[in-house]
C-alpha cells in the first residue's frame, strides 16, 4: 500500500477507530509487519483505554481458563468438556508471547506496570458443586496447559490458600477450591496506553477528541470517514484503504453505517457492570488470589462472581463482582439512545426474537440492577463471611454489548463471545462482543489480519513467528515448545521473580 494516490491527495493505508486494547494491538502488530504503512487512529475521548479497556472498567483477569468455571461445562453424561478451556488458554499464550516480544524489543517497558502473577482459583460450595469441581480438576490436571493445578476440600489447606474467605465460615460448609499459581492480573488500561504511546513514537497519527460520525465507501474500494473534532466542532473527512472499527460498544453503530451485507441482521444487547471495591488496605492485604465462583442460575456467563486481588497503579486492591445490570448505553460514556438507534429494519426481527427468548436474562439483569448495597454485600458474604458494608464502596464498571444474531440455534440468539465481522473484500473489519475480551486481543487481531490480508500472510509468516514463536501450532500438542514459551514469557514479563507471596 502506498500513501499518495495519483492526484496527490493523501490517503491513509489504515485507520483504526477507537483507542482501546483492540485497536492498540492491531496497530502494533501491523506496524511490526509493515513499518512503512501509514496508520491513523481516531479516538472520541481525550486518552487511550478509557472505556472497557480501562483498569477500573474490567476485572483485569488474564483469562486463560485456569479458574473460570463457565469454560468447562458438564455434559449430559457427567463428563467435563474442556475444549473451550483449551482454546482460551492457547489464545492467552499467544498474548503472553506477543507482550514478551514487545518487552524484549523495548517497544514497551516495565512489564510490572501491566502484568502481575496471581494465583487463579475456583471456589464452590455444596456437594454437587464440589463433585463438579473435582471432576473438572481431574480433566485438566494432566493437560500440559494446566500444569500445577491443585485441588483441595480440606479446611486447613483452604485456610492457607484463602484465609480471608475461610475466617468465620461455618464448620459444616461444604467447600472446595482449585488453585494454580501461573495466573495473572493484567492492567489492560496501562497496557493500552503503553501500546498507543509506542505507536505515536513510530509516527502513527493518534487523534484524541475525534469522534467518527460516519463511514462510506469510496469509488476505489476504500472508505471515507466523517470525523468530528469534539473540542472545536470541526468536521473532517479522512480516507483509508483499510478501516478497523475498534470502537468497543460504539462498533455496532459504525458497522451498520458501512452498509456491508455482513453488518445486517445483527443487534446488540448492553449489559452494565458494578464492582465492590474494598476501601481497607489491611483487609486487601489478607487476600492473594483471583477466586472465581459459580454463576447463579439464570445469570449470563460473564457475571460469574469473583473476588480479585488487583494491582492498579502498583497498589494492591480487592474487588468483588461484577454485578450485572441493564442500561441502554453501549459505552460507559454513551447515550441513553444507543439501544433504540441500533434497531434497524434489517435487525428488528432478530432483536424482537431475542427479546422474547431472553426474558429470563432480562429479569435477572433487572433484579441485579435493583440490588441494594446491603444485598450486594450479602452476595459477597458467600466469599467473605464477615464482610462489612462500611468496608466496601461501589464502582461502576464498563458496558458490554452482547451480540444478537440469527444462528442455526434460532433467530435472535444472544452470543457471549467476541465476533470479528469483515467485508468480503477485507477492506473493513469490526470487533463486536466482549468475552473473553482483552486477554485474547492478540489472537482476535490476528484473525482480523488473516481475514483482511490473506495475500500477505505468506510473506508475513516469518515475522509473525518471530513475534509469536507458537504461531500456527497448538502448544498443547507441543509440550516442549509450551515449556519454552512458559519459561520465556515468565522471565521476560518478570512473572517468576515476582512469585506470589502468601499471607
Ligand atoms: C465488567 C467487565 C469486566 C471485564 N473483565 C475482563 C477481564 O477480566 N479480562 C478480560 O480480558 N476482559 C475483560 N472484559 C472485556 C474487556 O474489557 C474488553 O473486551 C476490551 O476492553 C475491549 O476492548 P476494545 O478496544 O474493543 O474496546 P474499548 O476499550 O471500549 O475501546 C473502544 C474505544 O473506542 C472509542 N470510541 C467509541 N466510539 C467511537 C467513535 N464513534 N469514534 C471514535 N472513537 C470511538 C471509545 O471511546 C473507546 O476508547 C471485561 C469487560 C467488562 C465490561
């Protein structure tokens, strides 16, 4: 791709809409693959990583399926299906390798500012759940990806692992947990800001306070964007050969404006989130793990409650949640009209079908929304039996827009994963959905690249392998490579030297 068209008008090779973790990751990969390409970023807010990618707006879990029970479902015959857990773990290894490459090549520094080691644990109560957890452990423990996982239903052992959660717990509580020390807490906000800073250093033009208002095709197969400078009110036009719509919750509206057939019959359903944050450092000090529980009946998979040690601005804190809720906004900084304006003639039936089918979810979200602080603390008491209302504050998390689309399972089916939508000619791509989210940004952005630049893949392969040694192979089937990758990433990202200390 060149930068000048015949008539001398400047045209960018790549425009990235939004400065969240997804655009930042895609821009970074592309800049490494083809440094000569010209890239511009337009971000509505005045900084990078202020929406879902911000450290206070998500749970910061490096999702590797080490503790999330919803990635290992129990089959009708009682066996545990671990295929989803394997996929997510493999995807996280891709992120870890890419981040290591960036650190090794000094494109970003101080890994401790964005990634910390923290044990990942699953905790369940009640006999049936304990049985399930034991079976899950048996299914995972010999898999090289889950090496080092431990199981215990012994109160004494659990007291060592999770003293805060075991204190004042009734002796007859049937409880079990698994623990694996290779888990991480990732500050995706800090990482996004580092990546965007690196891009700016590499002459990527990053325009903050610039909101993309419209997008339309140009006669030469590219795209023209109408961009509003939100400070001055000026409207600018910018052209590009390739556009990535990485606007998070804002992506659906922009995708709809492209008019591409792939954008039709898709809707979005916003789910809001809240966390409880502990305001007493002496309590936060007593816990050292991310502990995931089991989702309540009727709850969507992303609202599994968890008690998390977090490292935000190098300070240890303790968060519990997320509590789901309903808000018609698609972005935390969005508008109450977002949901209504996303309904179009081509997706109205899809949306209505989903509405009829998802009554249980709607009811659940509304109930969640109505919870008082005392009721939220009551849920926290499943984790910390003696939790006190005054020790916790409420923080509002980011919005997640779940994709609604027609699938073989029926019209208007709610999706919980991420979806990459691309035009047939690969000139525009959008990312919708939010799970497993930021942790798998590198894998997802590689999908965008493969779909949109198929001709270049052969030439790019050596560089991709340099950045991601396991590129194109399954680590599970290559235990030696997996071991090397684990060692390399732990060392480069400083995870081994910052091994967890128990209280
Ligand atoms: C409560 C909650 C908990 C989560 N927990 C985790 C977790 O533990 N681990 C994990 O890996 N993931 C988690 N996620 C998911 C993760 O946060 C997201 O998948 C990820 O941050 C999405 O990144 P993004 O770049 O697509 O979007 P964002 O970070 O939202 O970025 C989009 C950007 O686009 C900008 N924008 C929007 N519209 C426009 C426009 N018209 N013009 C210009 N700019 C625009 C926005 O201002 C924003 O900066 C969680 C999400 C939530 C909400």
